[in-house]
């Protein structure tokens, strides 16, 4: 991407984020709290003073219930750009985050890096911090993603953005369920079923488990 | 599909393991489902809580077993017949027996299916019964054992001891 295009995209992303903020009726302080990004960083991103990173973009969108891919598509349209690899990077970053959340590793990425480095060293791969950050940003190399997919026990094609859409949606739902269960303090779950669970059914299961835990242990904040 | 899967040892007698675990579970001579729950709770060392899922959107799920902080939850669909619900709840209890039975409950030459490590990413286990989706051989082996155990428990518990599957499933 040329320097001119990159600047146009950053400006358009800032504009789309401001628009999304308006739609969500959220102030910067609240947005900062929800996204775990400092409020001054958000100010600078919204004012176009600083480019938003992929991880920040995903977090900001999730915090207000917007879809990062759709927001990028709107920004690209606004900037008159055709994004190929950029969207791919966001998909991969989004999935890397979900896989890390499902594994309980997202809250402390430094500790997660140490664990990943240790796990990968057993197969002869010396994971550098730069490679780790690239993976989190959705820009990890093919071989690196395959190695980390094994560590995270998630299909590599999914993390690489190559899985068929229906398969990706099912893995999204499985990882989302795992993330939700961890947040409820559930340490193990087994579902017996007649067939693979569709995403809607996983949502029903999640809701039923949440309701029973609320009833037995009280609602979580 | 219930045939042998990859990773399952050819000599592994699923039925023998199931029978040993079922008959070594301490129950009164005339036992009810409640007795089985109490026995499993004592064996597993956790409070058991049962509930039903009333949502009509449930299509494939027949049972959910999960470990919350202070209890072990078992969920089954509300719409299932009494017999099927009984089988599903018993099936989930059998998972707990497999996990916590003393080693000497397993017949000589057999072993407990490997359990995921506490920090495993595989703590979420989905066990479709009629699919080749389950590629974790140990999950499949455990599933075969507990399916067999659940059927055997219908003979040990008084509620359905004198009935046949054909009566319930047609």
C-alpha cells in the first residue's frame, strides 16, 4: 500500500470510528474502559493523530458491538481503496484474539508469550517477541501460525483465514463458548450430542449454563 | 458410528470396563436414580446439580456436563421422554465415574481414558455420537464406555430394570 493510500485509510478509519462512537452513544472514557485502551490513545486515534493498530481496532469495535471487518470495509470505501491483505489481517487478528481468550491467555499476553515460546521450543521453533506480536496483529508467517495453532489447539486454516465460512463460524462459536465459560469460572465442559452443534445451539447451551450458575452461585458482575 | 476408531487398542474390552465400573459403584440392592446420584457425588467429591434446558431451539444436544466453581452441573433437554432423559442424565454421571473411579475398579490390562490436563485448551469437549468429528481417540473411547455403562445402569436401577430399549425406542 502506498504512503498516500495508507494515510487515506487511517483518516477514513478515524472517521468511521467517530461515526461508530456516535451510533453507540459512548463517550471516550467509557469506551476506554470497555476496550482496555487508554483514553488519550483513543482521542489520538479518533483525531487522526495516530494510526490505529489492528488489535486496537478489533478491541474498539468489540467494545461497542461493531464488526471490525465491516468498519474496515466502510473505511476502505470512504477512502476509495480496495483492501485485500488488510482485511485478511484483521480476520486473522480477530481469530488470534478469540483463540487466546478461549485459552485464558488474552488477559496477560506477556505470560502467554512465555508459555507459547516454551511450547514451541519443544518442536525446535524459537519464537521471538516480534513474531509473537505479529501473530497477535494477524500478520504472522504461515509456518508460525501453524506452530501456534498447534499450541492453541485450534485449526491452522481457521487462524490463517483459510477455513470455509461455515467451518469458521462453527469454530468462532466454539471458541466464543469456551471464552464465555472461562468468564463464568467453568473449568471443564462436555457436550453430548447427536451431531455437531450449530452456533445457535451453542448459544442456547451457553445461556442455560449461565442461568444455572447464576441460580446456584449468584450472578457475576 | 460406534465401530473401533483410530487409537483404540484392538484388545480393549469396552464392555468389560463398563461392567466393572457399573458393578463396583456402591449402590443398595434396590437402587433408585437418587442413590446413583449420591454414590457419584460421594465418589467425585462434588455437589451435583441437575437442570433441564427448555429452549425449543435445541436440536442435537442430549446432555451437558460442566464444572462450575462450587458444583458440577448436568443439563438435559426438557422435551426428551422420561426414559431418554434418564439415560442422558445417567450417561453424564458415568463420565464422572470414569474420571474418579479408583484405579483398581478397572479390569486388569485396561486403563482409564486419558483426561485433559487441567490447563488444556481442550477443556471444552464436544462429543458428537454419530459423526466422525471426534478425532480425539481418548474422547471417543470414553464416550463408548459411558454409553455402555448408561445402558447397564438401567439394569441396576429399579425404574427401568424390567423394561427393554425396544419398548422405549420402538
